[in-house]
C-alpha cells in the first residue's frame, strides 16, 4: 500500500481514505485547502494503487496495515480520519481497534457490515459485482447515464472509466464482499473522541441500513446531511466545503 503525504512539517494529522472505483488522487482538489495547516496522509488502497500492481485485500487487513504504517512513522495522534463509502468501512474498523489516539472520525456514506444471513449476503455481493463489472465493460457511455444526476464533467467520468479498466475482477469482488461483511468487535468500543456519519440527501434511503447500524452501535455519533450532492460528491464537486468540515471536526 503506497501512502502519499502532504504538509509533512505540520503537527496535526488528517488521514483521508478514498472510496472504491477511484484512486488516492480522488482528493486532489481537497489537498490545497488543507496541506498548509495539516499533515495529510492519503493511502492508495490495494487494487486501486497505480504505483503498485495488486488486488484488494480486505477491510480488516487494510485497517491493520494503515495502523502499522502510522506507528512506524511515529504518528501516535490523529486529528481526524475521514473515509468515503469503502473508505468509511476502513475508518469504522480502524477506530474500533486502533491503539492510535484519534480525535474525530468521519464516515461519509460509509458502508457498515450487513446484518443479514450469509446466503443473502452472497446474493447481494454477486449483484453488486455484476453491476460494477458491467460498468467496467460499458465504459464512459454507461457512466454518463449512471452519474447524470450530478454535475460531473466528462473528464471526471473518463477518470472513473479509466480506474474501472485497471481494476481486476478479483478487486471488484473482494471490495464488495469485504465492505459488506467485514468483522467488527462485539460490543464495539470506538477509540476516538467523536464520530460523525455524513450522507447526501439523495442517498438517504440507500444509506438507511448504515445509518441504523451506526445509531445502534455508536449512540454518541453525530449525523450530518448534505443537500444538492450525490454519494461521494463532496471531494470532487465541493472540495472547499469538505475541507471546511474536516477542519471543524478536527477542532471540535
């Protein structure tokens, strides 16, 4: 796992974890708003790393590897750790077991483990795999239809299309299988001062199970709804807004 750093001379650390179907540079528009004040740590997750040919491993393995990387660099405190969608899964697992002191954690449309019988989770994983694999085969034209509700440029959609082409079938399968079924301690003991779960108004119904899971397992969590944005849209469409919110949770 390649880890990219910006603002390394700054004391306070913010960790940013990207969603699936994109690379670490998903945060390229956000970096300029934060790097002068914070030490940004942005891992390129396995299967999505253009510098290291690999397949996706699992939410559990990535969480453990990230913790090991931070400790090896002498980083014992994190002001905020943010993850979108798949990245939110990594964040939830990370703060449930880490020895690192985390001030705040943000799950932006984060995926929580399904609370369903095993056989049903298999059917869901197969369905999700086929949908993304068809996106891989369909290319830009299919993505233009799928993302028609948000103001993505053709360049943004071409970027996603290029990432999909580079994703192996194994990475696609493991991404969905792991995000939907990763293990969590029972009971959960969140190792951070505060947690926020963010979601777009347009995805509120789709995130219903995830919101319910967080309400039940992390009763102190704060929920924040964003209007006029789609799933994972803040980093690309409103990077300054995302940077402002990250600074807020890092200070609160």
